[in-house]
C-alpha cells in the first residue's frame, strides 16, 4: 500500500524539478509566493540584473524572525554521470536525489511548511515572520541577498533573528549549526623584477628570488589567535606564476594569488596593512589588487542558538555543535542588519556533487525543527 508523500517532501520535489541554475529562479519564488500569500504574507519581488529576490513578511510587530535561503543551484556537471536526471527528483534507497536536494531546496520547502503548521497552531503568536530568498547565492552574490538587505536598511527595517537554511549538518541532521563564518579577503600580488638572460644574472633582477624571503615571512606570520568561536586566521597562496616558459630567461615579474580566511579577531584593513608592512620590509617593488569577498560574522550563544539547539534536541535527541567552519554564505550580508544570524540545514556531504541527495528520513524532522524554533521564540 503506497502512502502519499509528506507535504515537505512533495514541495521539495516540486522545487527540484525547476531547473534554477544560478542566477535563474525558474518560477521557484512564484511557487513560494502562491503558498505564502494565503498565510497572510505580503510578498515583494525585487529584481536586480538577472537575479530574482523575494522579501515576504507577515505582521509588523517585533521581534522579526526571518527564514533566509536561495532557490538557485550550481550547474549539474556531466549529465551522463548522474544515475538519474538532476532535475527529475528521484527517490531510491531511502534518499531523494536531484540538484538542490541538499543545497537548499529541501530547507526552503521545510521553512514554508513549518510556517504553515506554526501559524495554524499559533495564530496569535507574538512578533512577525519573514522570508528573504534569492537566486544569486551560488553566483557572484552581487544582485541577491545584499540588494534586499540594502533595501531593508534604507527602509529602516532591522531583523531580530535570522535562520539561514544552508546545509550545515556533518553526519546526521542537527549535529552542527553555524553561528558565524570567516571573512574572505583575496589578493593578487605582482612582484616586479627585471627580465634578462639567465646567463647574465647581474644584468637582471629575479623577482622569484627577491620574493622568496618575504613569502617565507608571510607563511610564518601568526595573524591572530582566533577566539572562542574561531580558529586562527589562515593565509594561503592559491596560484603562483612567473616566466615565459623558456628555461634561459629570468622573468620580469612574479604573480601570486592568495587568500585570507579571517576571523572576527582580525579586520580586513588590519590584514592588508600587515601584508604591506612585510613586503615593504623586504624593499620589494610590488602591486596588490585587493578584493574583500566577505566580512566575518559571529552570533554568540544566545536566544536564537538556544531556541534552535533546543528544537534539534527535542526533535532528534542530538546535542548540536556550534561551528564557524566552512566557506562564506549570505549570512555575511544579513548580519549587517541582524544581530543574531545562524545557519542550519541538512547534511552537506553531497552538495555541489554528482547525485546530490538528502536522506528521506531527515526531511520531515528538518521541517519540525524549523517549526519548533518558531515556537521557542514566538510563543510564550
């Protein structure tokens, strides 16, 4: 005897079937609007470039709790390597397969259904509820969440609590939540020398040789000690190139790409100044093109983390771990107008991979955790 799929599973499958490769939304947000408006949400579509964003809110009272996420997914990769078509949601061996199953269409479906259940059970809840959804999280992230945050900031709208549905769990649902993320600072360093014949080094200046002591100092530098939530800041070279390909030419320049993943114990300006000081100490002729792709943010243990960890424990029996590991997320933008931003979603082992999936047994508990978090924060 077959059973109808759960509400959350059915909606997840609807969303996976929409091939919303970044920055396309492909109607995902219109489907959400069709579900949220009958619940009393006022929905606003904010288009920026080729990106579609949704801001939806029910109520005007404080505190404002917001679910945040993205409808865009990464490209599929080689279709022939998928066991089933990536935009044909497929259940097999206890798992739901499809691009976006873990990152993060299940989370979005769970958020919506959690709201439906919460509002049905608690029509007189305190505060208000919002949704901030973009189709530009997996892309450059220049026309997505940051645009909505700018608009809210201009309107004087702050957010009290924000739960981002990123896939944060490591092994089982609920074992890890992210209460912050490191910042990301990129640098393109060019160290200048003088090109020449390798047999006449006295007539040239080899930038590789000139740079080597400075690079050793940069590698050895202890940028900070981290803090209770963060490991120490990391500086890493990702690409290094010099020369023409000929083995008898001293190159005229050395090009190095590097990245800081930095904690709240450091600032982007401070790190830049220290890099310049080390390079200047070695009397190098150089240029650096800096690009800050994300500020760090941190939500210390408090009401939101307590509400979420309590919901996880009640639903799964798992004692969650607070973590700040991993890459950047849209939480870095939301943190500008929200003092408490936490990310929580399904296990992330399959995200961005061929045959992305979520275990079916995690889908309804995820929805229940989101609902319980609302109950913990917005009911007496």
